[in-house]
């Protein structure tokens, strides 16, 4: 996979993860505040600060899946896909019904050229949140780019 495509996949996954921690009504936990700061650091290119913030978040809430997705991004940037996979699996375990975590998992599987698993993960993301435009778009993009299945991609879009 070209380095340009890897960067695109990383950016897409960061956007997916940021969606998981978007502001909601009510009080925000300190762990979530740390994850939000981590994603800002990661987007700014400060990988070291992002990693520290994600790890601090997990000390406050070890089951916060968004922190694991952030650490997965960092592991990918550091060319450690096995560690990234572990963090993504932890995110999925923390909230198996989270469509955004499924999409992050699917993007990782695509990057690893595990296309059968990736397609299943994209389809699972749609099943989990059938009203999610990003989930449908991701599935359509996958079907078009990796399956050359324009009719199915159009239906997904």
C-alpha cells in the first residue's frame, strides 16, 4: 500500500474517532476531555502529546474505546500495526455496538489488505447504525474501490 494511501486511511480513521467523542449535552468526564485533547494533538502532528493524553485518559477510564482508537492511530503512525490492532480490538470490546469503532476497525483491515474482514466490518457498521451517513459512505467507497461493484456502491451512497 502506498504511503499516500496509508495517510488517507489514517486521516479517515481520525475523523471516525473524533466523531465518537463529539460534544454532547451534559457533563464531560475528565477522561473524555483528555481524549479530545489527544485528537487535537494528533491532528496537529504532536504524536507524543497525543499518546500521553490517551494513556492518561485510560488511567482515568480504562474502558474508554475512543482512547484505544487514538492509541491505534499512534501505533500506525509509528509503523506498529500489531499494537494498533490490539487497541482497536480493545475499543470494539469496550462498545461492540459502536458503529464508529467498527468503521475504524474496517479502515484498519482495509489498510492491512484483509478485504473480506474489512467488508464485513463496514457492513456491520451499517447494521449498527443504519442512519449513519458516514457508515454508508464508507461502505460505498469500499465496494467501489476494492470490489469494483459500482451498483452496490451506488445503493450504499
